[in-house]
C-alpha cells in the first residue's frame, strides 16, 4: 500500500513537470510543445494504449528526477522493499484497512492537496520516512518466504525497465496487484489533471497573444516618435536657414547702437531711426538736493552725423549665431555718431538754477570745537556749490555717449571741503589738545570746592600750523595764587561772632590757612601734563583746625580784652569762664595786641623772664601757656582781684593774668595748636 501511494505521488510530480505547470510559460513555442505532448498523452490514456499509472509517470518523470531518486534510494532499499512486500502482505494490509477507509482518505485528499504537500516537502522527507529502523521493522514483519515470492514476481530486469520508462507488461502487472479501490481513486485525479492541463493551454495561448499585441504597440510608438523627431529637426533646420537669409542685411535681435534699439533694421533704416531718436535727446541732471534739471538737444545743437559706421557694424555681426540673439543683448558703440556745439553746452550749463547765488552754499571745512570740558571735531559741511569747470568736462563726455541722465553727486561735480572729519592732522591736533583738556582736579577747601578742568586749561593751550600743542606753564602758578588769595586766612581779618552773639572784625595774628604756592604749582603742573582726574588737598605752609567759625572750629579760647573776660569752648560748649587782667594800657608798650593765634605749647611750672632794659623781671608761675611770642596765659597768685578796669592802670606786661583755679582748668584742657582769639570792641 505504501509503495502504491508513493508511486502515484511520483507520477503526479513527473506529470506536472512535463506539462510545465510548475514553471512560468516563457515563449509561444514552449507552451505549444507542452500542450501538444500533454494532449497526446491524454488521447493515449483514453484509448487505453498505456496503463494509467505508466502514462502519468511518462508525463511527470524526467531523467534528472529518476537519477535523483536513484541517488537518494540505494539499490539495497529497493530490493528490500520488493522482497519485503509479498502478495500476502498486500492482502493483509487490504484486510486491515477496509476499502471504505481508503476511498474516504483518497476522496478527501484531492490532487491539489497532494501537489501542495509534494511542493512543500523537500526530497529529504522521503528519506526521513524510510529510516533504517523502519526498514528493519519491515524486514522483521516480512518472512523469507514472502521475499522469495516477491523476487520471483519482480525480476531484476523490472528495475531497469522502470528506469527506461517501464514497459507495459510491468505496469500491467502492477495494475493487477493494485486493488480496485486504488484505480477508482485515481480516476478523479486524472480528471482534475486534465482540467488543469486545459487551463494551462488556454493560459499559454492568451499570454502569447498579449505578448504579440504589446510588441506591436511598442513598435508603433517608436515609429511615431522617430517620425516626429525627424519632422521637428527638419522644421528647426528650415527656421535656422530662413533666419540666416533674413538677417544677412539686418541687425540681429536685441541689438543696441549707442543705446538705441536697432533690432531687425537694415543699416539705412537704423541710420534714419537713430537720427530720429537723437533729435529727441535730452539729458537730466540730478542734483544733491534731489532737484532735477534738463538740457535738450536743441540747446546744444545736438544731431546725428552718419559716416557709414552703422553699415560696418551690420556687416560685422555673425548672422550664423542669430538664435543666440533671441535672449542675449548686444551693445554696439561708435564715436562719430553725433555732434554738438561745446560753447552752447557751456552756456546751457551756466544757465542752470544750481548756479543761482541765492541757492548756492559753499562748503565748510571740518574744525575743532570746545564742548563742555574737552575738544571735539565738527564735521565738514559739503554745501551745494557746483564746480562749473568740472561739470562742463563731465557733460562733454556724457553727451558724446548719448547718456540720458547723470548724478552730480556720483560724478563729484560739487566743490568739496578741504579738511574733512577724518583728516589725520586734525585728529592728531584733537588728541594733543585733549591730553591737557581732559585733566580734572577737584580741590577741597572745607565745604567749598574748586575744579580745574578743560574749561580753564583750554586758555593755557596753543598750537602751531603743524598741529603741535603747547601748554603755557606760567599759567599754573597764577592759578595757584588765585586759590591762595581766595582761601588763605593767615593774617587776614575775620568776622567773628562773640559770646554774646555780636560780631567783631578781628585783625592780625598768625593763625589760619596758608597755601604753599611754590610746591603746589610744581605738583599741579605735572598732573595737568598727565591729564589726571582726581580729588586733591592743596599743599599748605600753615593750617588751621577748621574752615568753619573763622577757622576756629568749635574748640577755642575767646578773650574779650574790652570786657576783661574769657571763655574756653570745647566741642562748642563753654568749659571755663573767668575774669582776667591783660596788659597795662597806661603804658602803651605793654598792652595786649588783638588777633587770632594758636597755642605754642604749655609748661608747668615755669619762670617768666624779661631782660629788656628798664623793664626786666623774673617771675615764677605754676601754669604757663604762650600763644603770641612772649605773651601767654598764666596764673597770677600775686593778684587779689581780676577783671574790671585794672588793665587800664595796673595791668600786666602783656600776658593774660588768671586766677590760679581758672589757669589750672584751662591748662588741663588746652593743647598745642589750640586756637586763641583776642579782640577789643
């Protein structure tokens, strides 16, 4: 039973390969041959010339497939199968497998399913089914008698005959061995294969017809394209030749002569057209302000004078390249095309509005200007004055070229400033001046300030024609002297507010501010040279404790020589108040002088001496505080009373005599440089 199924499957494969169902139809001849062969086989099958199994094998089998099967199945296997399948075994299988089951199985598996299985299962599947274990099992089941019987039925020549497309006798023997059920199952398979063969034949015929139709269409399109190309080439060639003939005595397309379009014109026509166009000639002058002025041809006797140049230009063009002129412009020029009167041109130029004195403004050079504290460059003013001689030269050239518009600004027809803002010499001078002018020194005098900057220094500067800057150094000491005059308080009268709120003018004394003018002038000169910016305190030969309250500040001793009373202030508060006795007014040389002073020093105890002839003395004191030469404050324990008018008849040698307690209190609080102001009312 296994052998029958396998042989049927092999025959089916061979038939499909022979009819070409598994390969695409490549040509009309191949399809025709396959159909003819298949048809012959079907006729033979129906007439019974060959057994059905053999016919199917002949269609499907090919030498290459048989060889492949022989390579996969060694002779020993084939012999074993032949021997191991005696008639008795077939019968046993038929008994074990009822016919109904076989039919059902065969009917449920149509030929297409078998083909699908065969296609999907590679040749190795058959080999896998027939493993050595399977062969052994079959050998075990089959007896030696059955092998002998099979050998007797199937001689060795049967294998060879099968390879050479098995003879009818062998195939008939196999048919006899096969049960009737197998033949019945094969009939529907043959019918389905016949239908498939007919479909393949019809398909091949249809495809062949489509191929022929497509080839005809391709041929017809190619022929049309070729004819069209040849026609187009002929048309283009004709147009090209016509163009050459047309332009042999005419100017090509897009040809301009001195700016006038001469396309498609003969030389004579071009001359006439040029003359006509040039009679309309006018030139527009665009001025700096945007205003426009026009000079027309009649003003300057401008007209066309032909001398054969146009004809020469026409003959010189390349007519064979006329197609290029369709998109490419050609500019042609000749010098003797026009003429004009130069004198009339000059007159026309002089009559332009731009030369009106009411409108015309001359240019102004760039210059330096002092602004705020430094110098800066003021940009030049171009003005709008036209250079007449230059404009005449320019106009002669542009009229010769038949130019229709010019811009006076672009052609530099205006008078220009001689010095502009980017002038190197001007910029060097600017830098030289600002080297000094940028100096800024801020002096502090108490709450008052004095600023030395470019506003003052600019008057100390000068420069020559080469741009060399010079600083007048003599102006520095003069500036410092001015500061001293304003702020020095040394030996200057003071408007002093007294203890009772009244004001007195106090002259004299050695107290107050005094600038060291020489030293300050030297240092200031160096600062100006370097262009320094800084705050500064002047150099002083003498200083005071403050710039407030007549330079006294809020700590000082107030001595009222008229009231013979003094007050000592510390931080604005009266800490000592006492009567005193000053110099003897009855003896003028002993009177106490008024003025503003400062304490030299203090000493305790001390001996007061005088070696002056007729007025010598030597007096010991406990507290000595000098402030004006030999005049000072001290205790006077030899006096019993102070104040009043004692100083008018029994005063001191000039000192301020104090009670011991007052002298001691002042001594404890006073220090070197402490201000002392003395005054009479």
